[in-house]
């Protein structure tokens, strides 16, 4: 598994360190007790160098001389023979710029073609056991736009973590206990009774669920059981309705998410925590002196662990709170199932819950720093340049199902990952269905299809790509060719950065960058009619580009068309 960018940076770090040691040993620079930490980065303008380091700048004080003098000493002792670099230059007050050789770019193309579907994967995560919990919508109604965005972000975040060498588990937490289930039962009961007694005769709960799906489930129940529950005990009736409707709603969630190309490893029911896990978590907090009783309720000392106020764990009526279940759930993640790190994707409206849950992990004897929360901002649907809020079918807010009826899954998954999670997203419904280069997902897919068409036409002419020698690949020296190869080289590092920053939006931006680079290359570099060695080298670059586009789109679970 290669990472050309990381390998080049590590090589520079080693070269600079060796040059320092040689400069000190030869007396050009005084002893300083070691080189301070420095960075190697890709400059914004690569015409000034493919990589740059500030080593001379940060060590000038230690050596008690001007940064440029340090840079001159280091450059005089840099040994570039046998490395990926042609030359170095000193810029400004002492930056050292490294220029890559043609062999490095040739090596990038060869590595991509050798690794194929695996190119981009690394062992950066060292097998760290990570759980990503996302969506976790209440099974009491349809999923909304926040769930749609959270699904795309969470699923793609899990993918970049997997590709960067983590052992990843995708999880959905089913909220099938507590107040929302009680409200669900009351809502179903009211709709069931209204079927037989009329809407005027049965008052609907003020805080009930008003969605059309509630009436649909009540009608399905009535179709199966008729009016046999009309005169039944109220609690028995609600229990029967919930037991009928809840599994169907959960199955609907699974079906809708599968159509969105999301498959979970674990569906975790909250109800299972109430078989002892919640009591155990409360007991552990009490053992550690983190609870107290007040007004008949049991409280958690949240203010001692980063919370703004203490929290009720068990109400005066003896029922545990949702927060108590949440503590038990996350204790299960870390202590029972042994995840090294847990990542939750939440809506930004949950920001107040972050510190208190992380603090509760510390309070119960775990490490709250291993719990990370990705806060996701709102989605604003746009149509005809205006905000668009209403579903054509229900007259209410658009659900995930509504969205996927009008927008291709490819576009939905791509668009929801076009901005960082903490940025508000404008989702342009018109652009999402447009088949033009203005639509970014179409633009990227077209680049892949264009390569397939090019290779197909070459094959029809009797020309098939073959492996090229390093010398043949080095013959590609136009700026468009070099820039495209440079972009392809970044793929493994882009995945690592996306995983490290919990930002899968880096991959959609990167995909657009590849497509732009390829279209520019295609328009400026002739393939057909060139001398055979150069033609084959350029076909190899096309194949490498095709492989990276395939991998990044596959990672994002977006289709990879061969013709458009």
C-alpha cells in the first residue's frame, strides 16, 4: 500500500535530518542539541517546488545564525542521488523547496496500476477498533433531511476510516423505549379509535405524532384485527399497536436506508439496555460517588464533569431518564464491546449534550476523550433559486423517501458530502438532476466514462494498453500530465486527512479536482497518432486516472458509469 505524498515527505525529513548532522559534524553549523521539529508541506504554488520545508527557519535561533545561512548549510549537505528529487532551491528568508524528478511521477502511475482497486488504502489507523453511529432516527416516523445528510456523512466517514486502516463498525441506535414510544402508542391508539368512532369523538394527543404514517399503521392494524381492540384495556391496546407498528417502522427504516446504499453492521435496540444495563451503569456511577438523591429522584453530578447543571438519572416515579440510557449505551460501546474510539454523528441542535456525555464517560471510569461527536448543520433545500420545504405528496416537510423519488441516489450522496459537516448546506434540487458539467457528480462520472470511451475506441482500432517502462512514463513532461499525476498521487493522503479530520467532503472535492485535471489533460495532450511509446505512456496515465476515479466513487458508494 503506497502513499506517494507521505513517502516523499518522510524522505525529505530524513534527508534534512541527515544534512543537519553532516553540517554539524563538519563544523559548518555549531552544536545545538538537535533540530527543532519542522514541517514538510506542499506549497500552494507548486511551480516554486513540489514540497517545501521550514527546517532552516525554525532552527535559526538554536544555531544562532540567519535562517538563510542554515538553509545554505543544509542544502550543501543534502544528498539527492537515488532519491525522488531532482534539485532543491532556497526561497525567501530560508525556505527550502524540493523539486520532484520525472521518475517520481512515473512511479505514481505504476503504483496505481499495480495496486488497482486497493490504491488509496493505507495502514494509518493500525487496526484501531472504531464505531461510527449515525442517523439513529426515532422509529416513530419517516426520516427527514437531517437524517439524509447524516446518513451520507456517517456512511462515507466510516468508509474513509476503513480505507485508512481502521476496523470500523457502522451502528444504528434504535430508540424503541422511553417517552417517544409512549407518545407513539398514544398516537396510534387515537388514530385506531378514530377509524371506528370518528375524529370528532376521539381527541388526538396534543403532543402526538401527526404524520400520515401513523394513520397508515393504524389502518393496517385495523385491517388485520378489525374492531377487536375497540373495547380492550387501553394499555393492552397501546401495547398491541406498538408491537404491531414498531417492527414495520424499523423495517421501513432499513429498507429506506438500503435504497440510500447504507448497510449497518449493528442495529442496537435501546430496549435491550433496560434489561439490567441501565441499572448497572447507575450503580457504577453511585459506587464512584457521582450520584445523589434529591426530591425523590436520583441525580448525576454532571457539574463535576464538565456539565452546566446536574442531571436526573432516575425520576421520582422510578423510571430512568433518556440520559441514563445514553450513559449505559456508551458504557456498552467502550467497556462491553471494547471499541477504542466511538464517533457519533449528531445534529447541531445536540451540541449541549456533547460535554455532559463525554463527562459521564469520565465519571463512570472510562476515557471521555475517546468519544468524538461530529456535529452536523442544517440542510436547506433549494429549487428555482428559492428555499423549498414542502413535500408534493404530504404537504409537509420532505422526507428521505420524497427526496430519492426526485433525486438520483448518486447525486444525493455526493451533494450531502460537498460541505464539511459543521457547515450549513444548500442542496440545489435542480442542479442535482441536471445532466451537464455544472452538476459536480455528473462531471466526475463523465470523466470516468470519457476515459472508458477513449480506451474502447483505441481497442477498436487495434491498440491495447500495455505496461510501460519507467523511461516511457518519464516521457510525459507537459504541465497537464504532471499536474494530473500529482493529483492522483494525493489520493491515499486525502483519505487519511478525511479520516483524521472527520471530513469526507474532502473526497468529493478531490474527485472534482481529478475530473478537472483529466479534462484539461485530455484537451491538451494528444493520444491517438502519437509515437507508440508516448501513446502508451498516456494511455497508462488514463488507466491510472480511471482507477483512482473508480476508487473514490466506489468509496463514496456512487455508481461508476463506463458510458454516458
